[in-house]
C-alpha cells in the first residue's frame, strides 16, 4: 500500500511540474509573440493618459 502511494505521489509531482512548466512556457510565448506587440504597447500607455 505504501509503495502505491509513493508511486502515485511521484507521478503527481512530476505531472504537476510538467503541467506548470507548459503553462509558463505558453504565457511567455504569448507575451513575446510579435502579433501582440501593439496590444502590450497600448496597455503600457494607460497610466500616462490624461483623462478630461
């Protein structure tokens, strides 16, 4: 029984690590994708806008 738990726990840790690495890589790719440059440049100017 204890061996089964350790096997399952190891699989869950490895699977979770791979899952979060894939999510992180996806977020980084989204942030540096050339098509998103205009969106991020526009968003970076929001604090500098003067409201009338």
